[in-house]
C-alpha cells in the first residue's frame, strides 16, 4: 500500500500544481505539505474547545478487570481512551465517534462493541477529536495520531507492547465518514498523520461525504417551498441562508400529527407528497423508508433547514445547492403538471464545489470518499435513516465501482427506522466478518444497493437485520 499511496501523492500534487492551487510544496515521508492556499478565514478557525480531564477515566467491563485502561489529553488538545486486554491478541481497533454538536466541550466515547472486542482479545483506542462541529478532517487526523502514539502511551504507563500486527478502524455516523475517509488513497497521500489501516467498518456513515449537506439543503428547501405552495400564508423560500425558515408552517402542511420521540407522525393528504419527495432524494423506493419519515428524525432533519452552504463554518465558501435537482411527488416519471410547477418555481441555488477543494496543508476541510481503497470494508446503512440516508451507500458503491475498488466493499442494508439504531448483533457480525475476510480471505455476503427492483423488494435488508418490534416482518425463505 505504500507504493500506491506514493503514486497517488505524486498524481495529486501534479493535479494541484496544474490547477494553480500550489505554487510550491514542501513535504516529508509522511506527506506533510507546508504551503497553504490563500483563502478567507473560516469560522471554525476562531473557535476554541477543551476536554474535561475528569471525564476521561473509565471503568472496567465484565470479565476484564485486569485490562489496561489509559486516558489523557494529546498535544492537539484531543482527549483519548485506550483499553488493552490482559491477553492481547496484538491487534488494535480505532473507534471514531459521531457528531458532537456545536459546544466547546470535547468528549470521548467507548465503542459500542467494546465488550465484544475485549472478549476477542482486541485493544481499542478512541479520540475525542480536538474540535467539535462537523470537522471530519480533525477527526481523521486525531484518530490517526492516536493510533501512531499507541505504543508510546503504553510505554509511558508501564506496559511495553509490540507494535500492533493489524490496525482496524470502525465508526458511527460522522465517525463513519472519518472511518471511510481514513482508508482512502487521497487521505494516505495528504494526511499529516499518516496511518494506514487493514480493515474498516463504517456504520450509518456519511460515506457519500458532501452529499450529506446537499441532501439536507435540498430536502429542507423543498419543504419550505412545498408549505408555501400548499398554504400561501406560509413563508416563501426566497434565499439561502433562509431568514424565514419556518418548521411550524411546514409541519402544519405535512402532518395531522407531528412525530415525537415516542410516537410516529400521522401524515396529511398533502404530506404524502412530501414523504415521496424525500424518499426519492434519500435513495428511492425501499422498505422502512416511509416508517423512517414518520419518526422524530423528521424534526432533526428540519432542524438543519435554512442554513448556508459553509457547513456551519467548516468551509469559507458555499458548497451546497439544488441546481439541477428534479423533485418528484411519486415514483413515476415523467413529471406531472404539479411536479413541473414545483420544479419551475422553487428557488435554485448554485453551490461551489471549489469550496471543498484539495489543499496543500493536508486533507480537504471535508475529506472526500472517492471509493479508492484496497482493504476489506464492511459497511452498514439504515433503510429508514433520513438523517444520513441510504443514498450514501449507493454513492459509495458507485464510486468504488468507478475506481475499481468495489471488490473490497461489502454493504449491508439494516431494516432500522432511525439513525444508527443497530443492534449489537448486527454490529458485531459486521466486524467479525470483516476480520474473517482480512485474516482468512473469506469474503462475506452483502446486499446489492444499486438494483432498484431489488432495493424496492419487501424483504430487502432481511438477511443481515435483527427483528424489530413494530416493523414489517421478513418473509421466511
């Protein structure tokens, strides 16, 4: 993989120079580039964050009282936790956590499958990241830096260990983005902390990278426009950022009963059209998607509405837009007269892809997932998840196929209605199957995400999903 990374680094540098983004570049064997393109200041650059060191120590878990447990703060300001079982198998699993919001306090999460990892002899390590907001670049760098520091931290704590024979990475949601980005050839070529991995399990991950922000903008813009078309007294969509984005007016049109954390929503007659519109944008006709629409994650998605395209200050320019998007209220092209009118009158915003262009000082601000990797990856995507929708998994497959990496990607559709609501069994199976593939060359089974007829089937996702109360059961074979 070193030769591939070196080849990719050379190709990327040539492209940067040809494109005028680099006038000069210095570096070392870790691909640490020192020149930075001139650009406006980002809001993220002026924010400050801190970890409460008292929150870092953690207790033992059943059967592993004698494990080594270390925690602290790295020079970057990121907090960390590391756990090494007494009978360590020599392999290390890095865990990447999800979105932490916009507060100043940095926190660390233990992996959800911690018990399973320790029972099987794996050590694990997790970083808080040194920033909050949607800062995947920092997530990759801090996770890599902790992996590189693993042996030094063990030595400082009185336990001399051999270097890990394998290093794997797993993560949820934004941490799924960190996980998928960390194994990309572009990351290997440009990350300041150069760590290569032997296998990966991104779960409910933002594996379509910036599509996430395109999708959230396109859905929320459509909801505001839809509300105004149905009820002219609802505020019209006139600009993005939208100063008059009105979730209440949208809910009045879409719902007879708005979903809550304890109950599904009840759609109005007009709301059925909005449900179909979101279904189409989020991955097409599929089981559980409509149940997902009627969960409280509708409110989570709408809570992102009206924002600009700088991803809350992670970028300095406007990334997102809806130019060229076709909105439909059903699954049947061509457009009806009503759909045509909707598309003709909705505000169109042109995003700027250069807002997240390549950089000479390391990773892009939002690291990309091109589908260029050569290690085993087992990825989970929820069918009803409308926060990080199923469409991410479809994009991941398409990009992997375009770059010849699809043989390294196994994907599984999980019949869950919300975001990252996977059972331990589903997560452990994905991890174990990735390990068996990497260690024994036994490629596991997965689902076909790209055949529309297959995805729309009533039993799609049944093979790898646990039964869930309140969801349609799978038909026995």
